[in-house]
């Protein structure tokens, strides 16, 4: 094989390999994740906001994979509140929207009835996604104060939003 044919063969192999790999998903990928320090800051801010409103709650924050990152229970929060907060955070993260919105969609029959039967899902207000740079990096769930039809009219939801607001500068910085 002469030099010209060898170069053509090498070029063909490289081109074929490049085209094949362009259709393949990458071997590795990167994503953002909420640090324990930020999760802790958000959780404490949510607890303090609910205390100001006269409620003792539990808060849970999950990472983007739905794994519990931090969970706190205020001293007078009911025994059911830690699990409920965790399920709200997990549901918001899994379905990529607030649990109050999901509950509204279910009530309007815009999502299948199977959604609330998904193991771990809880469609009650108080679960809110946490976003940075346009991607969901986790979620926060609050339990122990009255839920509502939206996060704005729900005390659980308002406390969750207060927790996110406490770390907003850091989240905005991630963009």
C-alpha cells in the first residue's frame, strides 16, 4: 500500500469513527449539584420563616437525583412531618415542578391518575424545585404548616420559597 492510499485509509477511519461517536451519548457528563452548606442554609431559612408565622415544621432537601441531602424537624413538628417533607421534595424533583402545581393538574384531570400512585409521590403543596443556571439541582419540601392551591397561598410553600430565597444569590452566581 502506498503512502497516498494509507493516508486515505487513515482519514476514512477517523471520519467514520468521528461520525459514529457523534451519534453516541457521551461517556461522561457534568451537572450541578447543591452543596451541603447551601442546602443547610436553605433548610434553616425555611424553618425560621415558618417559625415567624407560628408553625413548627420539618424540611427536607433532595439533590437532583432525588436523594435526601438534608432533613430537619423543628421541635414541635408532628411525627409524620419528616417523611411528608421528604416525599414532597422528592415529588417536586421527580416531576420537575411544584407539588401544588401537580396537585392542581391532578384535580383538573390533566395528568394521569397513576401519578399519585407512584411510590413516594405526594401531590400536596409544599414541594418546590431548586434551579440554578436554568437547570433543576434539587428540591425542597416543607411539612407541618397548612398547604394551599399554590405555593404563594400555602404556608408550607411560602416557607419553601423563603428557603430558596435565602440562597438565591448563590444560585444566581452559578449562572
